[in-house]
C-alpha cells in the first residue's frame, strides 16, 4: 500500500515540531521515510563525516591569525593520520618530538602566562569556522587581565590532553585548548574550550574546566569569550582549575573576587 | 598455565587463559588499543584452535581476574551451579559449540544449563562461532520478563521509546514520546536519559511519563535513566518509579567508575521492588552495558573487551532485570572501529546475554566518528530479529538530539512489525489496536486524537 500517512490537519492538533528539535512528525510511506527526509538525514551524516575526516587548513588559519597580528606555530601529535587518530586516543595526547623542538624555539623560556592551542579534535569544520573568531574575541581580554600569550599553537591529530605537553614545553601557567567536538547530526561545527591551570603531561581531566557547544546556534562566540576570560581570571587568582575551582574561588578574600 | 597450538611446524604459545581469549577474539579496535589483540589472522586462528580444545572445566580452575581483588569474580564463583553444569561439564569449548547448535539442544535444555555457565565460558564459545551460529542458538533461547506487559515471547519484538531532550524540557520529552507512540513504539519501556542527575529533574521526568502512561492507559512501564542513588532518593520522596536503571560493567573497579557496587545495586533493587507498581513478582531493574566500558575506565585487567562485557551480565542477572541492553556502537571507533565490528559485537552480546539468562536487547547505534552508517544498522537490526532479540531502542528519525548519536528510528520498528512480522508484546499489541493506531493485522493505520492531542490534557505540561 503506497498511502502516505500525513499528520492530520484538524485545527486542534498541536505541532510536535514546535515542541522539540528532534526529528518528529516526519511522515512515512510504509516503514520508509519520505524521500526528502531520508536524503536530508544522509546530508547531515555526510556533513558530520566530512567534519571528522577532512583536515584543518592550517595555512589559511595561520594567515587569518597573522592578519590579527598573532603568530602561529604548527605541531603534530604522535597519531600520524586520521585513521590512527580515531583508533588511538593515547597517541593523540602525545607530542611528536620534532614538534616539541619547534615549540621550544618558538617560545620556551619567555615566561608566557597563557598558551592557546587550536586542536582539530573530531571536527575540522568547528575549527575552520569558529576558532579564529573566538581567539579574536578573547585575546584582547588577556591584555586587560595583564596576561601574556604565547604564539598560537595549531595542533594536528590532537586530543584535548595534548595541551598539557604543549603548555609544559612553553612553560605557560595555563593552557586553553580550542578543540573540534565530536559532530552530531544537527551540528557538526561545535567548538569546545578546555582550560587547565598548570599544564603537565598526565593531568587528569577533572583538572580542566570546559566550555562546550561554541557555535552559531549554540553558545555564541561573544558569550563564550566572556566565560573563558572569567575562568582564566579565577584560575590565575586561585592557581587551581577543574572541579576544585569553585570552592577555591569561594575561599578567596572578598577584595579579590 | 600456558596453551599451545602447532600450525605447519610453527608453535604458537599463549601464556595464560586471558591471553588465549584475547588472541582468539575476532578483530576489534579496543583490544588493539589495549595491546592484547592477535598479531594477525594466523595467530588468531592458532588461538581459536587452542581454545576449541580447551575443556570448559578450565574456566573453573583458572580465574581471569582473581576473586581476592574483585567482587564480580567472587559473584561468578559463588553463583556457579555444578548440577546445572553437569550437562556440558565433559565438553571442550569446541564440542560445546556443536552441542549448542544441535536441534536436540532445545530451549528447555539451554534454560536448564543457564546457571551452570559462567560469562567466561559463553564468551569463549562465541569467539569460535560465526554470526549465523550465534543467531541460530540465540533464536532458540527465550527469556521472558514482566512488569505491566510480557516481553521476550517467541517471534515478538519490543521497543524502548527514548524521548530524550538536550535540556530535559517537559514539552520536548512528551512531544518525542508521542511521536514514538504514534509509530507504535514503547512497549519495552518509555525511557529518558536525563541531561542532569538532579533528583528534582528525575522526579519531574518520571512524573511526566507516569501521567502519560496513566492517562492513555498504556500497558507499558516508564523509566528515567538516572543513577541508582538518584532513583533511591526519588523513591524515598514518593516518586512514581517503575524501573530502576543503572549502567554496569564486568569488574568491581569498572563498576566503581560508575559509582556502584553489588551492595548498592541490591539496595536499589529492593527499593524498586518495595513500590509494587508492576504485576506480582515483576522484574524492576533495567541495565545498560557495552563492550569497552571496562577498558575506558582502565579496569579491564588485561582481559579482552568482549569477555569483560559478558562478565557484566553476571552482575545484571543477579538482580532479575526486566530489560538489559548493550549500547553497542555508542562508545566509539577506538573500541569498535566500523560497521563490521559493531555488527559482530551486537550479535555476540545478545548471544552471551541470552545464554546467561538475560532478557537481552540491543541499542543498535553508532557515532559519527565510527566508520558506520544506517545500512550497517539495517543489517544488524535484521540479524537481531532473526536471533529473537527481546527489544531495540528507537528515537525520532534515528537522531538522538541529546546524546548526539544515531540509534534506530521509530520507522525501523514499523519495518520489523510489517516486513519481518515481529509484533510487540501482546498486551501492547492489543492496546495499539484498541486505541485506533493499528488494524487487526497490526499495520499502522491512523493517528487517534487521544494521542495527537494528549498535550492539551496533561496536567504537568499544559498546552
């Protein structure tokens, strides 16, 4: 039977689609989706796959950062390609040797306060679209806080924890890792920001603070920049990050809050 | 003790039982990540040959994780029933495979041997079975459970309607639940994964779902998949809790990562039963598991992920659950790399769960960084129906907007009912017909106003 079951059109009927972003009231032909809904799902999946498997254009990123007056240095993790990266999260957290040397030349011993790491993570689209605008929004706030920033580190095949060895080599007090989050079907371009005080290889994840879902239609860039700079301010005052930050801030003398 | 096989003058040696099991496991990324997988297909076959010659009794003599360090190992040893085991106690793993496949090994014989089998024995035999072998055996083994309806009868397929919402918005949850009911989904449970673990939200969610079930007189049960401690608090505060949920894994350390131990699960089980909301003797627990959970918590002790998964079933079966499902493709490609690995793991988990006496379902699913797609899910779903799976999970349009992964769609459940002829639980099937959703043959025919206008009649959400 090829009858289309469309939602009934009585006046009283409520539109479920107004109540949730879930794919409700799609209609059906037998057990099959209407063709348009079927293809639209496949397009969303294709976009998500592309976000995972496409490389970040680091040359273009460097150009955009240079135009903002920021310099950049490229590093790689120990995961040599995407296929290894998705299977071996451990390798994505380790800094490759030549990259460590490059970092040392670029900035070790200069006593930077903050290291900013742009990591491809699981979504190149998130990095391509949202990393530079976010940096543009919060870097000026660093000078307000009287904090110096190392050259921006562009990290390839990188997990969040790669920020630890990077921050350690640069001798930074704090790292901010901007990472492409695992893409969902409805949004493939979410950027996450993970901030760690005292970056050191082997830091536990409970020692980081996270601001997630940064994208148009999620947490807007400007708001994300506000939250990040507030977190940085609190961490520099308390020398603590992660789950312990809240109680450390509560213990600060009121003149410092 | 070491194990050996010789293939064309090459001797393959495996130092102990857990090494033998790991090397005999069909290829998967999680065991490679753990550094315990076979070097290649020939070494894997050598391990499978040595495993096939191993007496089942060997698993009673050598523990993979010592009982001294692990309460799950202690539970497995304590529950082993030598009388039930006697039917297969003289067999090797290879002979056990043949015994399972024989037509004279009927449902009743499989049921009788349930508590004689340990998780390690069923994991071992699955490693030398093809998909078809496991499906043929699983299809013989029915595990029937009850709360307000009867789940797991032969030839039927139940569904969990999973109306998740990114912020647990009441209207969003109900809209999604109604969408699923309109497609005939929800006889296993209508169950929400909450975005927070706050007790107030837990109580709001179970109250919403309970009102929906009560007003529409649906013969099903509801659940908020919060932590057991949250469920216990909600029960103390008088919330309408049908099923108590918990994620579990195959070692004490991994369970500690989930914030539970056997004593806490026992407490939760008793709290759930104390409410008496189901039929007399109803099963009240709901567990989720998944290969890789122990490794991701660094709590696998060098044991392969599929054997660790089967050990989680020893935990689950201690508490007479209504529902257990593996969330097979959720954990990501570092554990199950692609569609092929996800499909095999889904069939293995169902097979091992059923042999151990669990009412086994599967969340047929994948994430966007795994090398898998809807066609892999079509394949796994169709195979699971052939294997007589108790239930699967469905969401609107296969897209879970809260957990950001793809499960099955409510449409897929229609395919199972109408093409594969797998009707839902009989009580629910009758309700679908009486409320005007299906015709006498079980085909979807309409959208009764009682459902499509439900939102207006709710006291808890308003229109």
